[in-house]
């Protein structure tokens, strides 16, 4: 069947461009600045479908960045002080005006980005509007729903080119709702919808300086992200840039959320509706030409139906229509630019060179424009380049599996963890698979469904943080007690980064005081604790010990092992073995073990209080208070165990969207010297109660409060490997944990140098970090316990399950 042309009228979009003389610049304080005093070459906005230059933009300079940040800082004072209802009204007005200009926005987006008008009209723009309405509601109820939180401050937001307006909306909306102000940088190749959005902001009456939009090169973006007056950076883009930002912002106390790359699997079982799965896969990989971070780019199909399914898929590929983005009857349009098209082609060529088979429909792309055909790659191995690397184009790579267990292993065989799809009519199999795949979003019998009420974000090298839903709000607020602002990392700290974490010379044997360890002039039986690894005491690899002295330095209280890299590796190995089983245990079981630990600690209260007094000189009464608070904290998290599992999200989706709080995995914890027992318990308890296994470095100066817990843990039914304790020099242990590829998150409570280096080193495999250099009062419940710790101990996974006899293939829930 041949289809006639059905072009979208682009004259309103061209009239808008003409109203700006096809020239844009920086939007600061609700005014356009198009001066080009630096005489920088103008940046063109080119239509990917036609190659036409639609407009040009004056590139922002570092001075423009400073002006935009200054405007946002000035506006923050009044905007954050507005009554919640006033902020809600402003965001509501933006939503209404976006709706009124929705067709114009859809056409501009399609012309500038090259995606089909059907997608911008039916998915992108309605989704942007939905985010504004949803977060207007959160602005209204912030004071009642989030009473102990306040805005972060000035937010720098850097967005990609694949969803220019949608990414803008789902970053700006929560930031404004929570009382922050924004400096936003659109992608260099897709600026026009952001410029139109700026006009709509002015029309909506948003106060000057609340949202500022600037466009420029990578140097300008780096200046923005590192700006000393920026309190948070929100970035969507490549994993390589995400790692750079994590290193750049290390130790600065700047909040950071990253939504990065993906290599998302789509698992098709023999029990699936194969025709429905084909349609879902078409949407999963060829939506927006595959230029989607959560594209279903890895097909895993059960061997028994693989041949039939692939043939069905090829027949469907032959019917896909590729053409100009403003044609209403096409399935795919243009790649963003020639550079990206060439990269896709080079990746496909690598696949051919490695022996893969390539299938592409014949003569399906126009001769003019930046197009690439839908592509299927078969005959690949798990180590093949196209299986492991993100292509970011309309290329699907297919593998087969035999059993569900093999499917899960293949699905998780990637450094990414953004999303996945599961296709089967067996609900139990679908949910079991969804729970085992390590990804932030799982679609069951559908794909590419989104909603403002459900968080979106990834695991592993797909980044951290969530956008959308209640979970996304926490990226734009902070606890009211946290008053520490931006920190400048000293050059001496940066220069010393290579030396940090190197072991100090082991100490010489200590000279005990006359009364130390003597019983009637006879030495007492030595009780030097070893490492606690895998549920047993292990002799330190280096066979060195550290003396633990009394607070006045005159009495040798005890000695502990001086842990090294090998000790940490052994502890991580034990934690990795324990994590899967511990994470699958029921919450009730985990709570009972924490209650049991508290019970056994209470029996030995006087012993622990005396130990705290011996080490710290706090006094026996203060020691008792710390033990009592530690018991209370164990009760707190035992109580939370079965009350923090997740929620059902109220999305516009026709089905069930379930938000599940999963374990992070293996978490490294490094404690400071404050409240040695209480801090240890306050950090470890929330981590393990959420199903994580931990490797803990207790207080370097006062570690005996932790080592005395060995017997408590042994007698509390705690499985071996769930809690592993390595004593020694905290910087040595922190460095090893930060660099270890099997550690999924690291918590560091210590000095600024340690915070900087921990976050810097953790960027190598995008570990989640939870650092605190400003110190906290561990005896204060507001600072020492609560939801903050539970959030840091959890990964939020959203599972989308359609209901009804007709299951959709996906493409938006709007």
C-alpha cells in the first residue's frame, strides 16, 4: 500500500522564527540578550530532515553564565519565600500556556530535532504539560507533605538533544515547585523549543530571574556546572560526561543527579503474545529513531520461538515508513546530525567486522536528509561490541536464551541499568524477571511509557537520582537542618589526591601504662580483635596492629588490626556473596534480626558504656546514653523494615505502576570519630535493613566499640557476610572501597579531603555516594536517623504493568 503525503503546516513556526529575525541569544531576567560582543561565530539550528538552517544563536560566554547565575540567585530570595499557592499558580499558568501553544511547540520541536511530528504532538508536548500540572500540585502541598525540607537554591540544568522540551519540562517543573531557581542550558543542536519556552514563560508572568536559559559550547557548560554559586547540577546525557561532572563536583557539597546512557534489554519469552511483542519492540527501539537513552536496543528472545519471532520482526521492519519529520504518516525520521549518523554507521560496521549479520529494509530512506534505516543485528556474542556499547540509533541487537535464569543473566550483563522490557502472558514470570533485572524502570508487555507521577532513572553507570514522582522531588530539596553551603576544594587537596589513601608507616609496639592489661602483676589474656569478614574473625593480611589509647593518651586500651587492600577485597567478596540472599529475605525477617541485635546489645550495656568511657573519656553516664540511643536506633530501623517497600504510583497509565525500593547492593561505610558506637549503628542499620550488605570501617581512633559488636552479631542470627568490619586507617579503606568495581555505593562521614577523594574515585563506575563533611549531631534524631538514610540505602524501581484484555505496545501514557 502506498501512502499519500500528509505534511504538517509549518507556517506558524516560521512566523515565530521570523518574529525573532531567526536570531536567539541568552534569556536572562525574562529578557533576550542577542548582543555578540565577543564576536563568537553564531551557532546554526539545522533541520535534520532537510538540512535547512532554521535560525542562529549567539553563543553565551562565561560572563553570560555569571549574569544568569546572579539573576537566579537574586530571584531565589523572593521565589523561595513565596507562599506555596503562589508558586503553584505560576507553574499552573505555565502549564496552561504550554497547552495553548502545544501545536506550535510540536512543530518547532519536530523541525529542530528531526523526530516525527506524530511523536512531538502526541507524546513529547503532552508529557511536558503533564509535568507542569503535576508539579504545580506539589508546589501547593509542599509545606504539608515535606515539612522538614527547604529548597536547595540555584540549579544548573543541562539537557540533551533527543527530547529537548520534555527534558526541559521534567527538570524545570520540580525545581520551581520546590522553590528553587534555574539556569538551563539546552543542547547545542536543539535550542529552538527552549527559546519558544522562554517566550511562554514571559507570557505566563513568571518573575524575572526564576528561569534563565543560556546556550553555548562545552567550556561554557563546564563553567556553569562548576560555578561557585550553583547549589545543584542536574544533567542528562552521556555516561562519559556524567563521570566528568561527578569528579568535577567532588567534595563541593553540590547536589548532583545524573540520567545517563543505557543498553536496555527486552526479554521475550515463548509465552508472550509474539505479535504484540513485535509492536512493542518497534516502539521500544525505533521510537525517535532509537535516539533514546532507554531504547530497547537488546532483544533477548527465548530460543524456542526465536526463529519465528525474528521473521515476524523483519516483516514488520519492511513496513516501517521513514521520511520528513513533518509528514504525519511516517514511523521514523532523521538522525540528529551527520556526526551522529556516521557514528551509527561506524558501529554497525564494527558489528559486521566482528562477524554479525545485518538486516535492513531495502530502499526505505530518502536520498536527501540525515537518515539511517531501521537495523537488526543477529549472530552476536555477549562480548560483542554492539551488545555492550550504546549505539544511540535505530539499531537492534538480538540474542537468544533458553531459561529464565539465563535471560536474567544476559539482561544484567551490562554496565548500564536504566530500563528493561519483559514480554510474557505469565504474570508471575513477568514479575519475577522484573524484580531480578537491575534497572530503574521495567515495562511489562509495553515499552516507553512515562508519566510525571513515576520516577525515571537508572542503576549502575546509567546514573543516580530520579526525575518525576515523589522520589524526584528529593533532588531539589534539602533537610532544613543542613545549613552548610557550597565548599571550595582547596588546590592543596586536589594536588594531594594521588597521596590520599596511601598507608602510613605502621606504628611501633606501644608501651603500656603500669596498670594496662595487668592482673596482679600478670599480663591479661590478649583479646586483640581481628577483622570481621563473612561472619568470622579473620587475621589481618598485613599482620600489623594499631594501638588504641585512652583519651588522655596515657593508657593502652587495646589494639586492632591495620586493614589493607587485601582485607577490604576479602570483605567485599564476602558482602557480594551475602547480598543476593539477604536482599531476598522478607522485611519481617530482617526486622527481627535487628531487634535481636538490639536485645543482645542491651544485655551488655554496661560493658559498652565502660568501653566508650575508656576510649573517649566521655564519662560512664554519657556512655550509657550513647548505648541507649544505639539501641533506640536499631529499634527505629527494625520498625522501618516493612514500612518502606514502595508504593503504587497514580499515573495516567492504564494499568498498575509499582514503585519498589530495592537494595543498592554492596555499600561501603566509613565512619568518623564522632560517637563511635552510635554512628556505626546509625549508618549500618538502615543499610542492612533495606537488604544491602555492608563493608564498614569503624572509627579509626575509637574502633573497639565496633569490634566489641562481633559477639553481638554472632549471637543475633545475622547471616555471615551481611556486615563486614575492617579496622585500620580510614583513608586507606575508603580509597579501596571507592575504587572497587563491585561496591555499589559508599558512605563517607569524615573530613573534607576524604569527601573529595571518595566522590572523585567513585566516579569510575558511577557509585552512589553519601558524604558528610559538615558533621552531624548523631544524638539528634533529626540528623542521625530517618528517611534520608533509608533513601540512600535504596534504589527506586518502577514497574509498569498494563491491565485489561488489550495490552498497549507503549509510546506514552498521555
